[in-house]
C-alpha cells in the first residue's frame, strides 16, 4: 500500500496527522492501493477558514484577472488530460478512454466559465424617475461547498467549481472518498494556473465531513450530486442552516423505442448508454421501453451486441467496460438478478461470471446483464441499480409507455427513438422528465445549458452549470441612484412617486 491522499487547504497539502483514514482500492484487481485522510472538525474549520480569508480579495479581483486564470487552468487540465484519466481509471475502474471523455466534458464547463465577463453583465435602466437610474449587479455569495460522487470524480466537480470561482466565490470540495486523487491533482493545477491560495480547497472524508460543511456557519451555498436519499438529506439539512442548495439526486432513465425506429440505431444506443462506465452514471439508460411489436426484434439485437462487449481493466486499450467501484457495490448490483428472476423477469444475459481480459483475479467484476419482461412492481425497475443491468419493459402503445415514464418518481433523463417527428415533438412536450433526448440516448446538455432533472432527481430550484449555475453562485443586488444637479428643488416630505 503506497498511495496516500490528503486534503488541500490554503494552497498546499495538509501537513497534519489524520485521526481517521479510509481505504482506496484498485477495482480491477481488488488490491488495496492506499489510504485517504478523513477530515476531523479541525480540518473542516481550517478549510472553510482558508476559503473565507481568501474571499474578499478574490471577490474584488477584476473579471479579466479571473478569466485569465480560468483560461490558464483550462490549458493545464487539457495538457494533463491523459494523466487525469489514468488516475480516475485506477481508482474508479472505468476504462481510460471513458475517463478521458469525462475530463473533456468537465472542460466544457471551464470553457463556459471563461466567459464570465459577459455572463456577469447586469441590467441598467436610465431615468426610471426624473434623473433617477436603476441597475442590477450580480455579486458572489461567499464560501461555496461542493459534495460530489464517485462516478465522475473530475467532471461533476467541474460542473460546480469553475462557475463558482469565476463568479468570485471561494470553494471547498468534498469529493468521494472512493476515488479522491483526481480532485487533489485539479487543486495542484489551479495553483499552477495562479489561483490565489485558499480560493479552492479539497476536504476528504465521509459523512462527518459532509455534516461539518452543512452545519458550518461560514458556508453560504452547497452543491451536491448523488443518490436521492442523500440529496434529500443534503437539501433539508443545508436549507435548515440557512444555505442556498442545489442537490441533484438519483435517476431511472427510460429509453422509449417506437415501432418505426431504426432498431439497429436503438440497439447500439441502448447498449452504449446502458453499459458505459459499467452503468455507474446518473444519465445511464437503465430501462428500455419497447412498444409492440418490436420488442423481440430489438431484444435480439441488444443481446447480439452485448455478447461482443469486451470486459477488462481500465488501462487495457481493448477493454470497453471495466469493473464496479467496490466489492460491496458489485454484490448489491448482482443481487438484482436474483430478485428480478424471482419476481418474474427473464434473465436474458447473465453477467455474473464475465470473461475478463487478462483474467478476473479478485476484481469487482460484473458483466453486462439484461433483464427482459420487467414490470413496474419489480425491485429491478423501482430501484436505482447504478450498475450494468439493463431492464427491458414491453409496452402496448406510445401512450402507455409515456404514462409509465412520467409516473416514475425520478425525472432525470429520458430518450425517444423514432423517425416520426410528430411523435418526438409530442413526447418532449408531454413527458415529465427534465432532460430529453430525441434519438440521443444520454441527453447531457452542453455546458451553456443547465443540467438537472425533475421530481425526485432534484432538490432545490437550481440546476447545474449554464446560466442557472451563474445565478446559483451569485446574488442580485438592485441599486437605485440619483446624482443631483445644482438646481434641485429642496426638501419634499411627500411619498416618492415615479414621475
């Protein structure tokens, strides 16, 4: 065991001795690869204090200075994309090419934030009353915290901190303790880019670190991405402590396939979106809803494609799908195969004994799995499995399928596959889901739009990045001003009116 990951506080690694630590595993081999320090209250206070101390100067830094540092950070992350991808792959398990794509999507938000001089333009109205002008300005909120999940250790933090920092806030990131190294490497790149000490901090830990940030009086805003039960807890706890909150929760993303769809395109999309990153994506397709009479034909095409997938270590260039992040998570995901069959589903593809490139060893392996004839009352349908298990539901009509999707308590993402423009337009209008793809299986919006779902997939009013992200990390101040000329009329005790 050689790796040791610690906090990044005030522009440098934490030099103290941790009271508690967590294990870091290599999912492909099951090997214990190192340890990560867990924050005690003293480290939580130190990280927030560093951010608070750095805030006044960073708030007052010019927009051009902020933008120039962001541009430099963008270039550094791009230069080190391969290194970051390998770090992510080694701790998460996803293949290196997928990890590199994650970094690239995170960079899109950095590039969006580089336009902060334009994004922070306020409004101005001249002569709202006689010789009175009114205008609005956007100002940062202060110390912001980000609590992020294991499945995207670079991209999801980059949904948050580039926009927060560009808006003039300082930031404390609490990444997942399962794959913590990428966050510290990003902190080092921020320092190299010239970001002042204390503007960006990384705090490792478990629930104690999360609660420390949620209750800390100097943290003004909290962003979160993770499961719905935790999102609900984050939202209620942080809001009760007077913080603004955006908490993005879980998902059960459906892909609706109509009879007129290109079934080869639909099968490719279902397999790609269902098994990429071993299904550990909040935007993964976990349910395919096939409208009669195409279910059997679509199912055959999906099985054929799944049979060709190559499962192996993330650093093997031939691997298309890696292991799951932990042994416990692998076992939990695998349990849905037994419950699915017991509740009446057909196990069309069993991934419990996959052929692994180079040998499975003691890694956390579960191959691509397909459950057919799944119905809404089954656990495999109701729960967010968060693994490589694709459920296929048969439906008798477009109306029945759309009602099923809209009735689901989650409302993160969905997709429709059809060649009928009218059906697609009707679907995007009617479906009760926040992000919709038309012949696009993973409808993650570009950085200049905002990411977030509806219903149990979002707690709070603000989505991530885009202009909603800018508004979340700023407060609007309205100013009304009058500069008197020498011929003013003197005292007037009447109630002021517009004239």
